[in-house]
C-alpha cells in the first residue's frame, strides 16, 4: 500500500490503487462528520472501503488537549479491502494535539496536512510541544502541506455574516473540500446532506457548502509543494448488486427487524442507553412502523426483564447492551434459560473490565457470554465478523431463539458498531421464513412439553383459553412443568437444557475454511471483528508461499460440529483475539488442540502486519 | 382497550384455584389474601385466560402458583419490569403484580418507582409483613426502628419506608391499603384498584406468624381495630372509633385527632375524604398509631386520566403504522445507494 510514490506531474491525476486517510482534530472539530461524509461519497463513487472512527469517551474534552483528539480513518481502494488500513498514507491534523497523537502512525514519506492556524503558542503548549514542529526539522520525513485552514475558512464564509465561532466551525468542511479535490471525490452528496442537516438554518448550510467549495478550489488553484498533487482511485470491482454503506449497529437493527418478519412476530426492544450500543436503540426507535415496540427502560435489568415479559406474552423480546450492561442482565438471562423463553441479547463489546474503555473496541466478553451465569446455564452465542454480517447474524439470532426457545447472545463490538463498509443490500424475500406457531391446543398440554427433535418446549401464551399455566425460575418437573425439588428430576432438567442448546449444532452451517487449503502448516482461527485483518494477513502470507489458512467462527456456542476435525488437519493453530485469550481457551479445552493465542488488548483493531508477522514468526520457528 | 365479554357460564372461586398444594406456613396472612383474590375474581367477571399474575421472589411471590390463571414467578424485585414488557406486548391482558416489602421496596425499589410513574394499567398488591420471611426473618425496609432480627441483633437502626407514601411520591395514581384479615374491605379495595385505568397500588398489612407475629396487632386486633383504623370513604367525613375524627389543626397543614361533641367540635369541622387530593393522601399515608389511626381503603385516586404507558406506546405504534407495516426492502434502499452492474466491461477499474 505504498501508494504515494511521488511523480513530477501536478496537472494530471495520478492513478493509485488504494489510500488510507486519517482525519484528526479536537473532539469538537467535527472529524467524525468529515470522515463519514468522505466515506459516503467514496462509496457512491464505487470504491470499496472500510472505516475506523476513534473518539474519546468525553463528549467535549478540553479543546487542544491530546486526550480530546478525535480521529476518523478511511481506507478505500480500487479493489476488495477488508480493514481500515494499518497505517495512514495521509494524515490531516487540525491542531498540534492531533499531530502529536497521530504522527507516529503515519507512514514514512506520508502526506501530512496541517492547519497552521491552530498552531498557536497556547495550543502547542497544551499538546506538550516545547517548540513548533512545523518550524524545526522534525517533520522532514513526511511530505508536509501547511495551510492556514482557519484563515481560509473565515474568508470563504465572510459573506454569510456568521459569528466567529460558527464561521471557524466550517473549517472541517473546507478541509473536506480540499481532500475531495485531492482524491477526485464529488461534493454534491455532501452539499445535499448539509442542506438537510441545516434545513432550519439555510444560511449555515450555504456557508458550510461555500467552505467545502473553497477548500476544493484551493486545491485546484494553489501552487502545491513538490510531490503533492491530485490522485485518482478507480472504482473497485464489486459483485453485481445494489449497495449502500452500512455500520454494524445499523445492520444489527435491520437484521433484528428482518428476523421478526421472517418469524412472523412482533418485536419488543427493552434497552438502556450504553456506549457503543445506543445507536441500535436509536435506529429501532425510528422504525416502529416495521413491527417493533421500543422501550427505554429505567436500567439494564429492567430492559432485559421487559424483553422477557414480552417473550412470555408471545412477542420476541430483544435487549441491546454492552459489557457492563450484560453483567447486570445475567440473572434475568438465567430466568429466560430456566423458563425456556426466546430472547435476543445483543452485546456490543467494548474495553473492560468495569467501565473500561467505553468508546474503544475489544472482544473480552466471550467467556462471559458463554459461561457467565449462575448454575449450569447454557444458551446460544453468535458473533458477527463484519458490519454487514451483523445483519445476517441478527437474523440467525432470531431464528435460533424462536426455534429452540432459548436466549441467544449476539456478540458484536465497538469497531463493528461504528465502522462502515459498502454492503450489498439483501433482498429479504430471498430468506427462508421461519414462522413461529404459538400453541393453542389444550389436549395433553403442559408448559414444558418438548418438540422431540429440537427439545424446544411449546410456546403457550397468555390469552389462550385452556392453556393457563405457571412458569418461574424454580426447577420444574420434566413431565408436568410444576415446581420440583426432586434430585433426579433436576439432574434430568440440567441435562435436557444442555442437550437442547448442544443440538443447535445440527442446525447451523459446518465450519468452512474462509481462505486457503483444507489442511496445512497453520490455521489462523478468528472470531468477530478481526475478520478483515486476519483475512488480509493470511492472504499476504499465502502470497509469500506459506501454507496458511483462515477459519473464522461465527457460531461461538455451540460451535460447528466439524470444528475439532478442521483444527486437527493443521500442524499449528493460531488464534488472534482482542482479549487476553478466550477463544483459544475454548478451543484448547473443547478440542485438545495446542492452539496459541495472539492477543492485542489496546482498544484498537489488529493491524494486518501484526498478524502477518506472527504467522511468519510462528512458521519460521517451527 | 375494549373489555372482553365475561365468561359464560360465570366462573367460581374454584375455577381460579390451581391444583398445586399451598406451601405457606400455617396461619400466614398470605392465605387470607389468596382467598380474597380467588373470591373476588369471579365477581369481576374476568376471564381466566386473560388474567396473569406476575411476582418476584419471597413468600408472597409464590402466589401465582396457586392461581389457575396464567402466572410467572420471576426474579427478585423485577416483577414490575417483566409486567411492563408483558403489557407492552399485549395491553389486553389483565395483569396483577404480586410483591412484598423486601421484593418491591428493597431489591426492586427502582422498578416500583418506574412502573408507578408510568402508570401502566395493572394492579400491584404489596404484601407488607415488615420482615424477610423466606430467608428466615431478617429485618426489611419496612421493619420498625429497633427491630431485633438475625441480621440486626442489637435492633435495627435502619429507618423504615412507608409504602403508600413511597407510592404517592413516585407519582402513583391509585394508592390504597387493606388488611389481610379484613376480607370484605380488602376485596372492595382490590376491586377499586382493578377498575382504575392505570396502576392500582394496594398495600396489604399481612401478618407473618413465624418471624414477625403480631406486627400489626396494635391496629388490627379485634379489640382495638375500631379505635385505630380509619376507613376512608370518598366524600365522607373522616370519623373513627367513638366519635373520633380528623381535622386540620387550625392554621397548619398538620392533622389532629378530635372528638366530635367535645370542645365545640362538630362533624362539620372534620376533614372530608377527597380521593383525588394527593396532598391529603400524603398526610393520610403517614398517620401512625398510637397518636393516629391507620388509614385504610382508597387513599388516592387521580382524576387526571393519564394515559397508561402501554396505551400511549400502542397509540404511537398505530401512528407509525398508519399506512401499514413498513417495507424493509425499501427501508434498506433509502438514502445513498448505488448499483454495480454485472458486466465487467462496464466497470472502469484497473
């Protein structure tokens, strides 16, 4: 991805295959908007792309400080890409703190765009610079483009009569305009978006559009330093179809609605605001027309309990949360396991333990999801591997929850939640429906009568004459559903609940090899949002002739029936995870394989190079 | 919601009695409350299949197992949250929430706050025995100061809560009280709670003969009941005992006990019960013997007609679906989308 080999031509656009840009500034500078607008436009222009928003937990940290720096990285290309890119080719630093925090990631020789207007003595001091890095030789290893963006922005919006604060705010749009010139992006969709966003204040909309255009014009007309010019990234060859950009949380919301439709059920979402899951609540609250009732509960416990109450009533109860919320919900999830009611729990994982890193990504709830309840308390655990896969796995969660009368935990994470990728929009008519039948026949009824195939109990709901019954968290008699403290009965019930969940393995796809041969020297096994990084790393290693394959697990519990056999066809198994070793423990204990972990617990996704280096090292030393 | 037709033929107490053996201690006040509810339901003309009892954890929360209706014995303190989901999913259901002083006011206090302020259309019966029974006798949030128990051997220094005052403070719109052994008035009060469109909160003083026997004898025992109980009736002066009554102490917002016929006090001086007066209800909820009688019956009934939460939510659903259920395929194709053609020659890449 060394895409910035300089040419002498400044008049013509240089064709490049891919580029990684990082926009960085104060959390109040609008970097997330800038980045997402650039991404939307890029998607519309037919490139493949992947994004990585990275923002602090504070809504507005003190201006100019390093801990208030917000970043948005976008990787786009003329070919298939799967990660937001290891290191930026271009860094846009809106102030000294943004430079300080992000410079170490910029590729050697990369393009550095700085807003000199923000390099004041005060800001330099706040960022911890003794002297101005723009004025010494410390940036000599980069191609530096120094522009007083603040001044240019103020000039561009002068005629709109804005206050100074509002005028300065438009500098993100000026910067976006410049970058759109540099990479040949069209501005129209952003202009349209601004007009919508500021519909009540057209003057502000037009001022921002003027700033956007001014940044673009600056690129076209200003004399650029040697080695800095415009580029073209041709369209990627995507599979035929209708596309949009989608984030994991949007895809999850739509997947849940689609699952509800395929099941023929109304949905009830009980949720309590928590980062990074809240946008699922927001999205679904806007979609009540699509068969869902959304309820913002008083706390995480009430949220899951309301979902359970809704499932008891015959709707499908859903709750969405992140790690600390899942911790609070565990007792209630146990109730749903014991009463064998369907329930979908979405856990958008974030850095832990405790409050941890609320806005950063991690995969450290896996063992908690699989085992974290009192008693022998099995349930189904799924994990989505890309933003688009959140849709598919949310549909799966609904299917398995209703078919097996069990809670299902769907694990996503902060990276998937916020990161966007082009997504081929599915046609929901192409999905096989899985209609739910509530029991109505009183003949021979008791609440824990089971389907002999799936072991799921029958779902009889209040309002049905002749099926009046009581359920609860106390142990139930296998043959009547009444309370039972009988020792043998408890043993039998624990076994039957376990067998029911284990039986889900017969109803899910076999584990496939995502890339590479069916056997070889090394299998890299991943789960969740590491998909892109592992896939790209394995591709690199295979190009270098290494006998490496990649398998990505989406069904975490129960796991696919053939997984043990797949693992044993390889000499080595490597498990990269954004935690201190969780899937690797499951694989070692369930399959007695000598799997090794590669752990990154930095609140940031893996870089491709980190995994590729481990693959090479492991194979070199074996 | 349109009420369902009453069952035909009418049901009897037996129809509401499940086949499960009741497992409370002999002499427990819960038996009397169970009997009162089983007697009352046929009189309400409700259908068994439409009736749901939801409980938390504790002695009283075993209640649903003994009712031949739908029932859900949930987890400690969370019954209001489960009931909220149930009503959101099916507002037609007639839901009774069974809780206790520990379940509802301690571990589940948060949920009780919110179900009351949201005014879901359901009934809450809070069995107050001022003790933790099922865990063997620890003091509860309604135990009186100085209560000696296994976890407070030197006497409790934990200031108790008054459930009715708590409910009023949460914005409850129907707050009433009954006594386990006074079936006639308890049934009448529960019927009023059922009739109310919103959350009907009823605190029942319930004797625990094993761990807190006689906790309410000072106002429930036969020989003192008339002197120590004020039976509230809307529009009637507040009289009790032998010519006793309540009035506002002139020039204050405090209640005092007076005797009609003494010191020139006539019945016209007494407070007249106004169920719709929340401030008065607060005063009544905090009256304690021996200075004051205990107020029983309907302390407060709001006449503001606040739309129950689940009804409001369903109205919004209806609004959102005015033009039918949304089309998911169309939803996902809204906004910025683009098409990629099958023909690779149409693609300028590379």
